[in-house]
């Protein structure tokens, strides 16, 4: 049995431990909530994490292209990117899998080639996670910009259409210290 | 950590583990994206807030007044004497935990201090320390905490992470309402001069100009004329929009976001078209040009001050009654507070729909009717001609905005209107709608851009339910009746579930409304083609 | 809004319910009534001490029942090494034939309903009440 | 504060309370202290403290009408309103409160979505807390009611009925009451929930464990007293009756287990008014539950409705008159 086969045989246990390790990155008392609450609407974080980790592990073991897994990585990173994590904390969840595998398999008996191969794939997952993390940050900036543009764009449209001075005498439409 | 050589195993473990702290430790870190900026000096002064100064939550020294402790404790005492709710809610919580997982901020952030019970404990622990024998004697063991600057910072962090949506209150066996707790927490913060720009700014603007957006009267008029032009472009009908018209039958008050922000703007078009079509004798007001009330997010007195304009203006204009637009916290104030604050409105008359003759019994004292109640009544009496197929490009779901849901009980009217104005309507999962609706995460003054990460956390539970109906039914439109929803959902949904847009219920109504003498409509209120697939033949089923 | 009337009314109800036993006893006028079981003449010494019997007679009776019915062993050796025949009718009721004035007094007083007489017949009650109070 | 500490202190306190009655072995006067004086003091503390707390609450007004609404408001005649969750009159409020107090309606609301067979969404209850809480409170009520047999003479008949109902399952001679069994299970559940459930553990205070451990102590000592360490029931009732007829007399035959039980009960009721257990009267005061959703139909009065600074129309027009006139918006004064 090669490494992948023995991991596939133990997939359920590995998935559970991996998910646990990811949940454990949350404050102690929240971790157990994320683990135990099964309602996907009451616990969207736990739900998305469990489902996506399952798909990622599947892909890793069946040898699919890392890029094909990016949608699932995104589902997790999307959440972690807005939560209280530093960038490495948010994006390094694939690395946690290494420890789970090391604990689960007698690593010394695994041919180095096979291990390096798997490790490389996990590392690529991590890099992909970093890439998506950056993408999410960019998306948030984009959203911020868009919101700003939307409100200003509207004012400009209005000014052009009506020749209006938009706010009490001020000519600067960005003097917009609040919106609803 | 960095200078130590780590084994791969250790590498995989580096600082993922959260700090194992106790909640009584008040230390918080103000990270970018998770807190609101402080109110600038000029706005603090405009509202005559205590301890005005230029400051920033990231400062080490918050320049609190020297006697901040006495101020806060005195403020607690004053409120204990004035509010039974405050006294009671501090005393009777049994920490059963029923509320713990009901808060959208807890669900989305995973931060245990966002559990409603704990948010209240942040105040309760200080209350115990200074007001109860057990707390005084036992200290930490009795669940009591000393009030210090760290606690003030913690309060600022967490009381601006509660959107006062009241969801937890519905599940609490004693009805303990975290909205009340948060309101008091913010009032106490206010006493020592800690308030946010995004609340104080609009509130001070509203005080002076009559609306949060600081739109002066002439600009408001231009905005309304612009709206009329837009409507003319879409329907070919020219509409005069009445402003400050004395002797009109009805004063119409709507959140100012409707005048200047998209997509709320399209809802405004919907109102104006509707009022024109039924020939309503109404007027907008520039002085009372704000239905929303950011004073509510500062404290009851500020809410009362801003709210006073609605009655004052309806008295000045001599209207018979007041009609209110789509808004969330606005209706919290109008339904539960206005009459008490600034009533009695006995110079007005009991609202009667001039079109159907329906008497609005439920508004007989306050004399203010919700636009959804008004429109549902019109549709029920067949006073409107509607063509729901004009909304066929939308597969619609409805988000119950927190305040109309849990403070008013307005559930059926908007659904009735949507069902008459649209052909495709799908409900979100049961435990995320009606009285169990999830907040958008930006209510109660949490909506500034700098707070985006926090808002995205808070909005995740709502978005995950939207995503569910999007994936299951192809829903692409979230209808709602709240101006803050209309401002906060577009970015929220773009992040969490792209492909779903946001609209007010009256935008959808405006689309469906067949107006007398209108030209064949080619676009909807957004200016998008009505039937995008029509020219290519009838491929759609 | 203070709801003064409702609060005072509620407190009055609370006090009434909380002190229910006081006025219930006063209304019944039987407060001084003690259970005072009547000891039948000539039977001052039971199988065990009075103090023990008053606390543990139910367990003793249960033990007797099991020993006699299940093991067929009808000899009880008391703590003072005297032996007794295990028999409700033959031993207990010999000295305490007056169920109404002996057993029932305490049982009614304390609202206890033993199930002895689910199986056993109630013996004919002695006509005369000796001693005891009424 | 370490969670273990939060449990250990209350545990130590309850242990001391269990050991204190050993002093009754000193003699009749010590017995008198534990049988009469301590319970009397506890009762006095209970009633005075209870009334004090309730009056203190009542002294603060309810300035605003703030019910948490859970159902359709009464609006248009053809829309069916939810009479319970959006109560419009006193009867509806009473009914809502009744369901809340006797059946914990809000806790019952806790539902959970599950995806069945991958696609179909079903809602089930997540109602263990509701069940545990309800079982505990009802058992406690029945047990207290059963105790009336010690305080009434002749025994209050409903107490007998309830006792008979409660003892439907009789094992051997010593009846194990159904409620004893249920309250032990539910208390154990409520306790372990605080230790095991992460959120609840995080929010629990020492006082939460104290209340639970005290009640557990009362129940366990009570059950043990019935089944194993017998006390002289007759002596107990005589003591109770002697006290409520204001002629306290202690029978030295009464037994140590009884004193332990009584000590724990006395502590519990004396502690009651100063603890979260005041939620019992508190629920009746909760403005989000006991108010009508009629705030637009009937004006609610705020007794301290003080004036606030407002920006009048005149001030507003003075500032904006020029642009208003220029834009053709009607004004009050033309200059």
C-alpha cells in the first residue's frame, strides 16, 4: 500500500482531525461551537469549513489539479480573511494537514519520494490559499472603492443633470461624511 | 518565534492556537476593518456631546475625562432609576446560553464576546462591582470587574459590534433585549465622549439640515426633480413632486438614503410613481427630510431631538397624517418611541386611506402609517394595475429587516406586495426569516467602510441563507424594506454570494405598476432593458 | 409607567401563597392535633426500641416480607437476641390490632400511604378506644 | 478566572454547609439553632429580600413600550395577526406570559435546520435546554407542593393527590417519586451543560454553579433521607407544625440527615433574593414580554419625558432661506 492508498483508507479520521485542527484556530470556546452545531444556517462557518475541507482532501488524494480545488479553498479563505486572523493564520490551514498526516501514518516507513510529493501538493494548496487571501483583500478594497464611487458617481450624475451644488454650498462632492 | 528553528510539526502549529483567556480580561486590539472611527471634533461639538476632543480608537490615550469612572457609574445609577428594563436585565440573566449562538456577529466572527449574554456581562460585571453587595465583596469570583480605561475601550469595541437587531431577545426566556443593553452601553460611552463618526456625523447633520446626508433644501429639491425626470424618461409621464406644501393631506417621510444612494434611489422612484398614479395629496418636507434616526444609536435624548421634527413639521404644514417610507430603525422609533417622545399627535387625524377609505386603526394614536401597510391596502382593494411580468428577470427573496420584524411585526404586507408585483418569489430557510431573521450586520451605525471586515462577519449568516436560495432557486434579487439594508447588502452580497442584487419592495412595485397614460416601458427603474431575452426570440421558458 | 397596582397585587398574591400554611392551619383550627398513636394495653415492648421502630418500621416490615415470603424464613433475631416469629398478623397485629388508632394516626398526619393492606386483611378493630385523644 | 476555580469555590461552600449541621450533635440547644433559628432567619431573609428586590424594580418606570414582537402585528383587517406573539390586548399578553412562564415558549422556539438526503431542508427542534429547564422547574414545583404535607394539618388534599400521582411507579416500600428522578436527571444535565458545552462554560460564573450545586445538594439530601438515611418523619412534621403555630419545639429524635437538608434549604431560600434566581419574579417584569404591541394605537406615557434641545423650523429656515427661495421652495418669512 502506498502513502496515498493508506491515507485514502483513513480518510474519515484524517478529515475529522484536520477539521478539528482548523476549528482549533478559533478561540477555545468557539471552536467547540463550530464543531458541534450542525445547522448550516446557524453555523455557516463550521458548515463551509467542513464541506470544503472534505472536497479539498478528496482532490488531494485523487490527484486532481490544485487549481480545480481553488473554489473550495476560496470558500474557507473568504471567511477567514474577514475574521480575526493574521494573513499567515488565515491562509495556512492546509499546513495543518501535514501534522495530522504525520500523527496518523508511520511516516518513517513512507518512501521519501512519496512524502515529498504529497508535501509539495499541500504546500501548493497553501500557496493557492495565500493567493486567494490576497484576492479577497483586493476584493474588499474593490468593494470599498465601488461604494465610494457609487455614492460619488450618483452625485456627479445629479450635478451634471441638474447643475446642482450638491451639499450646502460645498463644491466638493466628497464632503460626504455620512450616508444612510 | 522567528529566531527559533522549528521542526515541520512545530511549523504547522505556529500561533494558530487562540489565546486561552478569560472573558473578564478587557484587553482588545483595534484592528483595521473591525472598528468604527471616532467622531471628529466638529461633529461632537455640533451635537454638544460631552468631552469633545480629537481622538482615535487606535490612540493609546483616549483622553478620557479625569473623573470618567464617576461619570460612568453616575450614568449607570441615573439609568437604573429611569429604566426598569436596564435594572431588570442586569439582574435576572441566568446565563442559560439560549442566546449564545443567535447573534449574527458571534456566528460570523467566532468571537465569544459577541455572544449576547457576554455582551451584557461586559456591563453587568461593572454593575456588580459598584452596585451589588456580592460583587463588592467577592470581586472576580462574584463576576465583578473594576471599571478602568481598558473596560471603556472594550465597551467601545463590542457595543459597536451589536446592530441592536433584537434577535437574541426573541429566544431569551426572559426577553432580555441586548438592544437595550447596547443602547445603554453606548449612552455610557457617550458620557465620557466615546462615539463613532458614522453615528455622530449623520446625527449632527440631521440636527442641522433635517437629514443624515446633510442635503440642504435646494439640493433635495433638485434630487426630487431629478427623480421626476428619470420617471419621465422611463414612463413618459411628467410628475410634479410636492415639497413643503402647506395643506397637503399627507406628509411623506422616508430615510434620506432614498434621495441620494443607490439602490435606495429606485425605491424613491417607486414611491413617487405610486403617489402620482393614485393621485395622492401629499408632500415631502425638507425640514423633516429624514425618517431614519441615528440619534437612536447615540441615546434616547438624541433620538427624541431628531424625531421631534416629524410632528413639528406636520403641525406646521397642517397635514392630516404621516406616511413613512421603507426603513428599519426608523420604524423602531416611529412605532415604539415617537408618540412617547414627542406626542401626543392629537393635532393630526386618525389616518384614513384617501383612496380606499380604510381606517388605519393600528395607527390611531401616532398617526403614522407604514408605506407597506398603505400599499398592501391599495392592492387588496384593486386600486392598482400591476404587471408582475415586468419583474420576471428577478427571482426574488425577501429579507425581513430586523426592526420592522421584531419591533413591529410587519411580515405579511411586504410579502403581499412582492407576490402581487413579481412572479417569482422564494422564501429563505425558516430559521432565518420573520422574527428569526438575521441582520445585515450593518445596522445601528455599524455601516462605515472602515468597518467592512466586521460588517462582512456580521452579514455572513444572512448571506449564507441568501446563497442557499440563490443556488437552489436561482434567486438573484433580495428585496428588503430598510435603507441600511439597501446600502449594506450590495457589498455584502458581492463578497459572500455574487449575483444577487438588492432592491426595495417599492422599486419592484414601481416596475410592475401600470400607470395611466404611460408609454410602453422599455427599461425598468434601473434603466436596464425590461425583457433582455425578448429580441432573441422566446428561448426562455 | 410604574404599574403600581399590578406590582402590589402581585406581591400580595405572593405573600398569600408563601404563607399559605399559616392561614390554612389557622382556618382548620387543628394545629395542636398530635398524631399520638394508641399503644394497646399490655404491649409496651416492641421487637426493637421505640426510637428505632418509629424511624425504621417500614424497612423492618419490608425485610420481614422478603424474608418470609421469598426465603420462607420466619425467624427474626432482634438486636437484643430475642427471637420473634415473622408475621404481620401473628406478631405485629397481636400488640397493635387497632389500625385506625395506631397505624393510621401517624400515617394520616404525615400523609403516608403504606401498601401493607393491599395484600393483608384489615383485622376487625377493637371496639373500645383506650387512652388516646380525640 | 479559571473555570475549575469557579466550580471549586461553590463546591467548597456547599460542602461546608453539609458539614455544619454536625454541630447538632452537641446537644439540644445546637439542635434548636439549626431546626428553628436558622430556618426562621432564612425565611425572613427570603420574604424581606424578595419584596425589597421587587419593590426596587418597580420603583423604576418603564419609559417606552418595547415588546419583542414575534408575529404579525394587527394592522389591516384582512391580514391575520398573531395574537400571542404580537399581543394587542391584556388577555393576549396574559396568554403570552402564561405560555412563557409555564411552558418556556421562547426557549421552545429554538429550531435547527438539517439537510436530509442532501437536498431537502427540514426543521427539527434543538430543544434539550427547553426540555431540561422545563423538567427541572416543573419537578421543583411539584416537589415543593408535595412538601405541603409537612406544613398543613389536616394535609391539604391537592398535596395528597399530587403525591399519589407522583408515586405511580412504586419500587419496594420506599416510593421513588417520579419528580425526584426527573429533577436529578435534569439538574445533572444542566450542570454538565455548564461544564461541557463550550459557550455555556465560557459564560458561567461561580454563582451559576453555586445555585446549581445548592439545589443539587437539597435534592440529593432529600432523596437520601427518604430512601437510605431515614429520619423520623413524624418528628419532622411536628417540628414544622410547631413552627408555623409559633410554638417551636424540637424532637431530639429527628436525625442528622434532616438537619443537613434543612441547612441547605435555608441557605438556598436566604440566597434566593440576592441571586439570579430572582428571574422567577423577574420574568413578570420583563418589558419585552409583558407589553402590548399597540404603541401606535395607544400612547405610552414616559413619566420623566424631559425636554431636549431641538432644532426648530424657524432656525432651519433662517439658515437656508436664501437657497430655499432661490429653488422655489415655499418659506414662512420672505426675508
